[in-house]
C-alpha cells in the first residue's frame, strides 16, 4: 500500500520539500519518513471520506508537511497552507506560485485564532490537518472553527499517546466535535480523526494565545 501511495507524491513536491529541509524548516526527521508520515493523513482521510476532500487546511504547515503532500495527492482539492511564520510562508508562497493543479493552493500567514474568525475561512473547509500544532485541546479549538458540518480533523498522535483520555467527549462537544476513529498507518504512525458534528460556538477560538494558556481540556 505505501509504495503505491508514495507514487502519488510528485517529483516537484519532493523537490520543494528538499529545499525546505535544507533551510531548516522541516525538523530533524529524515525527509522520506516525513513524506511517509504525511501520506498517513491521506490514508486516514480517504478511509473516513472514501474520496478526496474538496477543501483542505493544513494547520501550522511549517515547511509544508503534510500540506504539500496533500496537494500532490489531491490535485482537485483546494489546499490552504496556514502558518504564522513569515520566512516559511514566504518560502511556500514562492515555491507554489507556479502551481497549476486544478484545485489550487493558498498560502496564508496568520494566527489560527484570528484566521478561524475570518469569513473567508470559518466554516468553509472539509478537512483540517494538524501535524504538530499543539496539545489536543489547542489543535481542536483552533481547528474546529474552520470546518463545515460533517468535516474532519486529522491530527497526528505521538507514538505512545493514542487513547480516548486525550480526546474527552465533553471537551470536544463544546467545540462541535466528536471522536470518529483512531487510525494506524504503515504500523508506524498514529492519527486521531475527529468529525464536526455541530456548529462551533461563536466564542471559539478565543484570543491569540488563550487556547494554550487556558486549555478547554
């Protein structure tokens, strides 16, 4: 399975990620493993939706993972790469300026707490991904407002951190989310899938920094 999925990652995306790694935007994990991990988001999403999402937002995309891999695997989807770092978003904007996929790519520099209140993005996305954005409570509060009802969040889990205690039913319900399923990919990577079951109350997300300082759960 993973060999077939690797074939869905274009050479142009791999080249962008290589340049991103050279600039120090991707951390210390070998690039091949980061691409495999990104493919886990594809697998988890397609397992839940049985088709590519129409619109995607990669929360805290950093140097472009998993966002660029999602863009390659789902060329018909519109992919939003969101990050607060100027250097990284400038790099991604430059590298994707010539992208000719039918779905398109949009690089947005800003804080999720603020972007989640913008009329352009709030309640507009079918999928939100989170690789290393923050704790479960922070990722959920910052990601939920972007989703349409019925949309999904796919969140990377630490190797030893998968469990229902990380995703309390009451805390998620406060944001309009519910647990869908945990997913394992290639026996190496874990993901938690959440579904948007109700509208997120207008008071969320809270002001910049508050979700981390006063987490909901």
